[in-house]
């Protein structure tokens, strides 16, 4: 391999590596820039543990089974 070809290949690999590192840094800054506001908005809007979003009746109502006990068939061994 002659000296010129080695220099050209090294330069090309160095440029590709720099582009990949720059892309990684760009993606990382974009993710961090969008993750923090989304997390803040989520924590502001979320309902705290053990509390209801609205006062009054339960948000999820209790419903009895649609089937009577004699209509339910169990798999037996």
C-alpha cells in the first residue's frame, strides 16, 4: 500500500468517525432537550397516588358480573 492511499483512507475514516460522533451528540442533545419538558409536564398533570382526579363518586365504577354463577363453566381435570 502506498503512502498516499493510506493517508486518503485515514482521512476518510477520520471524517466518517467525526460525522458519527457529531450525529450522536446531536441526537443526544435533542433527546435531552425534549425529555425534560415532557417529564415536567407529566409530573404537573399526573394524579398523585391515592388521590382521585375529581371529587365525588369513584372514577371506575363497580360492575357485577354479566354472567350468573350457573352460566360459568370451569375446566375440570
